[in-house]
C-alpha cells in the first residue's frame, strides 16, 4: 500500500478533484511538464501538501489522504527533481477517488 496526499477543492472530494489537466482540456504548462500532463500531483506527506496549498490557495482548501492498495492499477512516479515528496499518479480518477480515506482542512 502507498499513501499520498492530494490537494482538493471539496470535502468530500468529487471525481473532478482527481482529473488530470489533460482530462480537463487544459493545455500543458510547458514542454518540460508535458509528461506529467495526464497525471495528477500528490505529495508523500501531509505537511508538504499543506505548504503547497497555503502558497497556492486556488488549488483547494482540503487535503485528501489516499491509501492506494497494491492491486489498484495506478502508476506512481516521484516527479519534479527539486522536490523529494512530489509524485505524479496516473490512473482512473474513479479508482483514485475510492482510495480516499480521510480529508482534512488546509
């Protein structure tokens, strides 16, 4: 099992909170980030997610804890070289939503 923290807009989270930029029809931010475009950003610890949400309030006011069982078909990759705790998840948003076990305010 892997645990990650996702900044979300709603409590409880909605499917939309787990849609990638690609699924939402947003263009890639840059060519450097194109390989992350169809995944979602998560953090390895709650404090890093909280810090990011406080720096960028438009991302959301809640943090969802995801406990992802090994058998759930989700690709996980540590991404963004300057961060040890940023990861990207690629998987079905409905599967990811079902992995939410807790939601806390930022």
